[in-house]
C-alpha cells in the first residue's frame, strides 16, 4: 500500500506527519479464473451435499444389553452422523 502525507498536498496546513494510506488496486478476475473458481465451488458443494443413509448394528444396546463401551460408541456415533446430515 502506498502512503501519502497530508503535508505533501496543497492546502494541508498543520497536518504535518499525518499519513493517508491509499488502497491497493482491486484485482479483477479473468473469465478463465472466474470459470475455474465457480467450477471448484460447485465441486465442493456437490461433495458436501452427499448425504448417506447409514445403519448402525451393534451387539450392545444401551441401556438393555450393555457390558462394555460399544453401546455408548454406537449411540454417540449415530448422533454425530445425524448432525452432519446423514440419516
């Protein structure tokens, strides 16, 4: 970014040492860059929108048949997958 001093400008009395930052020029995308970016965004959206129907089968079911931590894992896994949009 280029810095300008107000003291350098005409009519800037008493503003010595005050600096104004000029914004950098804005980069405009070419058609090829825009097409590539939109294609990448569409690919990512397609991946994110793939939802799966998942069946979790376990030999333990809380609270009826629970001897280790498998029932707890199956329960928490189903909750986590549901939050991510899977069924």
